[in-house]
C-alpha cells in the first residue's frame, strides 16, 4: 500500500471540494487545474501560454503606440495648416508692404521733381521781380527829372507872362534886359531853352525872343510875345500832364506786375512747402515701411523655417512609426508563426509524450470524468456561460463510451479553440474600433480646429469689410462736400468777377472821361483858363480837380484790380487744393473698394471651405456614431469579457491537464500492480 501511495496522484477536484469555499471556487478551479497541469509536465503547453502572453503584450503596446501616433499625426495636420496659414498671411503682409514702399518711393521721386520745378519757378519769378524793380526805379528817376524840369519851365513861363503883362507892350525880351527885376526870369527862360523838354521849333522862337532877333518889319508886338509864351506854357503843361499820366500808368502796371509776381512766388512757395511736407511724410512712410518690411520678412522666414522643421519632424516621426509598425508586425507574425508551428506540428509528439492514455479500468475513469463535469458545470454557472454548460453535458455523455478520454479531450480542446477564435475576433474588432475611433476623433478635432480658425477669419474679414465700407462712405461724403464747396466758390467767384469787371469798366470809363474833359477844356477854353488862373501861378483849379478825380479813379481801379487778383489767386489755390484732395480721396476710395472686393473674395472662398469642412465634420460625426453603436458593448465591457474568456480557457486547459494527470496516475498504479 505504501508503494501504491507513492505513485498515486492526488485528485485535484477532491482538494478543490475540501479546501475552497463556494465563493472562491472559480479561482480555486484555476489554481488546482494549474497544479495538475504542472504535474502533467507539458512544456509545449507552457511555451504556448508564454507565447500567447507575449503576443498579447505586443498587441497591447501597439494599440497604445497607435493611439499616441494618431494624436501626434492630428497635431501635425493642425499645426501644418496653422503654420501654412501664418506663412500665407505673412506673404500677403510682405506684398502689401512692398507695394506701399514702392508707392512711397515713387511719390518721393515725383515730389522731388515738383520741388525742383517750383524752386526754379520761384527763382525765375524773383528774377523778373528784381528786373522790374530796376526798370521801375529808372522810370521813376527819369520821371522825376522831367517833372522837375517841366515844373521849372512852367513856373518860369508863367512868371514871364505875368511880367510882360504888367510892363506893357514889348517886341522882344532884349527890351527888358536892362530891368534887374526880370533878370532871374530871363535866366530861367535861358534854362528852358537849354533844357530838353521844349521842342526844337518852340526853342528856336524862344531863343529869338531872348536875343531880340525878331524881324522889325514883321511888326511883332507884345501880344505876339505873350502868345508865344502862352503857347510854350500850354505845351509844357500838356507835356507835364502826359508825363504824370505815363508815370501813373507805369506805377500802376508795375504795382500790378509786382503783385502778380509776388502772388505767384507766394503760391509757388506754398506749393513747394506743401510738396516738402508731403515728401517728408513719404520719407517717414518709407522708413517705417522698410522697418516693418524687414521685421515681416524675418517673421516670414521664421514661419517658413518652423513649417519646414515641423514638416521634417512629422516626416521623421512617420518614418519611425512605419519602421516600428513593421517591426511590431514582424514580431507578432513571428510569435503567431511559432504558435502555429507548435500547435500544428507538435501534435503527434505531444500525444505520445503528454497526451491522455486510454484507460479502461472501469471505476477510475468515470470518477475523473465526473469531477471534470462537475467542475465545468460550476464554472459555467459562475460565469453564466451556456457554452461551458453544454460542454459539461457533452463531456458527461462521452464519459461512458469507448475512447472517452480522447473524446473528452477533443471536446475541451475544441471549446478552447473556439474561445480563442472568439477572443481573437473580438480583439481584432476591438483593435479596429480603437484605431478607427482614434482616427475619427483626430479628424473631428482637426475639423473643429479648422472650423474655428475659419470662423475667426470670417469674423475678422466681415469686420474689415464693414470698416472699409464706412470709410468709403465717409470719403464719398467728403467728396460731395468738396464738390459742393467748389461749386459754391465757383459761383461766388463768377459773381465777384462780374462785379469787378463792371466796377473796373466804370473806373476806366471815368478815367477816360476825365482825360477827355481836360483835353476839351484846354482846347476850347485854353486862353481864358490861363488868364483866369494867372493869379494861381500856373495852377488851374478846374484842371487840378479833374486830375485829382482821375488819380482817385486810377487808385481805386488799382485797388479793385489787386483785390480781384488776390481773390482769383485764392480761388485758384483752393481749386488746386480741392482737386488734389479729390484725387487723393478718389484714389483712396478706389483702393478701399478693391480691398473690399479682395476681402469679399476671400470671404467667399472661406465660406466654401467652411461648408466643405462642415460637410466633412458631419460625415466624421456620423461615422463616430456608427462606430459607437457598433463598438460599444451593450453588456459587460470588453476587458471583462476578455478576462472572463481567458479564465474560462485556463480552466479548460487545466481540465485537460487534470485528465492527463489522472491517466498517468492510473497507468503507474497498473504497472505497479503488475510488478507486484
């Protein structure tokens, strides 16, 4: 009995019954079956278990790395789009700044040319003004000399006439030479003769009177002498009036020309100063734009480098991921190949070395089968698995037949294979669900990010369009205001010009009328006017008053002309300013409208992009819903099902090991009995 006890293998199911409480029987079944498997000593089964564990670990690590890579790939796509958008924005900014710089530089060149032209025009006008001043000075000096000489001649002739009238009849001045009272007058008359203001014929006659060379036979008397002196006096006065009038006209024309040149210089200087200010503004724009352009180009280069670096990093990670996937797939394939080789090509050897032995010792085999059936029933009840319960019934049915152990082994092995196939299918489905869900969620995040960016750009573009439209409206109203002001100013200028022309014509007519009245009076009443004015030393009050009126008319005409020219220059300056402001504002309106059209085109394009992204996002959301309905278990979670299935397969494998242990123990007992 001691020898038999030495070879007898203890029944694990008896140990299970005696040592495990009811609530721990599932774990105890696994433990006792593992003990039996170890007693059976099947290293192939152990290796298969180890290889399956290694394969599961590799697959699990691959799933985790797959999810991590999907997240990184999503980041790459989003970051690439954002960086590309930043690069495009930077390129657009560089283009705008370059256009602004070119425009400002061209403006500087044009303004420099205008400044040079205006400087030359100012110099020419100032030269003309200087020359005119010199001419005017010479004319004024000549007039003063002539006027002084004429005044002296008129005074001398007037006094000579008075002396002759008082002394009575004389035939020549030689008869008066002995009188010291008239010596001074005679000297004055000789000065008149020596001067240049008396014409040659009159000068000859006066010389004859002074020298007493009159023909005695002519019967020339004092009346003739007085007539000669009166004629000379009238001619001298006429010459003085003509000289006065010429001086007045010359001074007036010089004043007009001086005012015109001064206004031209002032206008040119104002335009030149305005051009200088505009050039300074353009130079400031050039300086600022060059700085901004340099900064923007640096940022563009940085953005392009960041985009290239991110692209290179993503490409490198993608390559590394491909290499890792190939390595992992090769590792999984190698493990599966080793498992298939061990399962398919070592079956015969396992049967011979470790398989069940057909035992026909009536009582022992049924005892072992009964224990297996009972254990299977309890496992089936614990996990509520109908397959295990059906397997227990089939094992019970096969227990009393010929070749029971092979049949039972086949049933249990088939169930293990079926559970393994189900586990593999569910694992593949889980892998598919995880991978597809990760991809879909990454795409969903990408679409959400892109839609957010597009919405932000659309809001920015809409705000920009609204702002530009407000500015266009303001500029348009300003153009209307300028046009209204110009129209009103043109109307006022026309009215002022008509009024000036009327006033100027009145003054001109007055000057002409006064001049004509003086001529008529002198022509008709010359002798009487002279006699009436003899007590005024040659000054005729009527003529003097008319000359005062003529001078007043001329002065008022000059003032009115100056006012008209100043008003015309002011109107022309305002017109040029309005034309310049109108051109600038129209150009601004044109540029803003062009910018509005460009922004609206971008809005239209981004709306199309948004619609496309929304359609793709909706498709992704629908696909995620489909995955959720397909992949989310209605019952126990995937991990619980896999754990339970693994424990069920472990229990089935342990059952096989127990049966093999029972068979080996029976064989050893028989051999012992035969030797005994």
